[in-house]
């Protein structure tokens, strides 16, 4: 199973500590900053960011993930002495079809949801299409979003899920911890400052959805596809003055940030849309044994007599 793939590497505590601190350094810095910066300073910071042309601002924010993903891969390969495949899936090779399906699914769900919302009340949604900036946005998104979501998925649903899992010897604890930490690490997003920490429920709920996908499917392929599709739609479909992504999207929301309405939409996504997505994936990939896969124990190969002395760590390639 997926979490047990970590046993194919060297998991001494100091290796885990170094990798975790280096990989999460940027997130930790942002998180700590939120406790020491005033609301006025935060508003000034967001104002300065918004003064930069949108596409340049987006590219700068996403480029930071290029060295981070490379460093995470390097640390897993050299420090933990295991392949990146074991960080990705329990299958013999990465299932690209799963990535494509999850990507397509979230694209369809997002467009249908937006169409229904627009049909119900188009008052505050205006056409925002500008060919040149939008084309540049599309290129930046297709090139850099895979790096950004790749880093987050490999870090949270990959590395941390596995390392916490083999440390506590169960599945439910790493599922909950990585979901909460995933949410907390998004606390520096502008919409959190604008609408309050109730928005964090959406990020934590999304982390929980991606974690369930990973454990049920024994790999992060579905999470990679879903996360990429979600972020791509957030950049290309509709933007607003209080969104995390300020882009030259197709549409712009011009209404005020009514936190109650937005939180309601987020709760609907978590309570209705996300379970529907899980049902679709469960039926397609024939998921079974939900309780065991989500809450069961994690067993070290050294505890399994069926290994017959095989060095498990060196059989992953």
C-alpha cells in the first residue's frame, strides 16, 4: 500500500527532520509572518502585490515552487535513498490515465457549477476576456501550475503522509494531520484576510478530499490531476479582487465579498460536491475496504514473516 512505500527508503529521524524543514520552509515563514504582521501592513503588502502586472505576479508566485520541488525530489532520492516512484504510487508505474481522468472530472464539475451559478444570478459576473493577457495566462498556467501542485501533493499527500504514517503506524492520523496542515499553510492567502478564518474549513476539507483519494487509490495520481484542474480553473475561469489568484480570467466577479454567501458556497462544495466526486472515483476504480484503507494500521515489512529476509528497501525499482 501507499504509506508502506516509505519503508523502501532510509527513515532515520534526522533525515526526516532535514527534509521536512527544508521543504516546508517557505510555508512556515508565511505562517509565522501572519502572527507578527499587522492588518495594515498586510493590506499594504497585498496592495504592492496587486500593483504588479497580473501575469508577472502569478509567474513570480509560481516560480518559487520550481526549486522547492527539485529540492524535495533530491532529498528523497539522495537522503532517503529511494525512488520518486515510491513517493508517487504503490503501482509499478505512474498511472497517467488517473491524472487525466481526475483533471477532466474537476474541469467538468467546475464549468457546470459556474454555468448554473451564472444562470441563477449573472448580476455580478462580467465578461473579462482580453486575448493577449489571457493567452499569456494560459501559457504560464500550463507551464507552472503542474510544478506548484506537484510540490504540494508530493509534500503533503506524498512525503508527509508516508512519514507520519510509518511513525504512528496507522492511516487516520496522517490523513487528518496533513489535511489540517495543508489548510493552515494556505492561511496567508488574501481571501483569508478578507473573509476570515472560516475560509480555512474549505482548504482543510479539500486537503481531506485529496488525502482520501490518495489512501483509497494507493497513489497521488488522482490528487495531482484534481489539484491541477482546480487551480487551472481558478486562474482561467473567474477572478475577483479578493481571490488568492489575481488573473486576467475569462470572467470577473464584481460584487462585494459577502463572506456569508462565499462560505455557504464552500460548505456546499465540501458537503455535496466532494462526496459526489468521491462516489464517481470509487465506482470507476472499484474502491473497497474503506475503513481499513482510511483508518487501518501500517505494518513494517520487518514485522511481516512473509518477507523471508528480503531487503525490502532495495526492491522498489
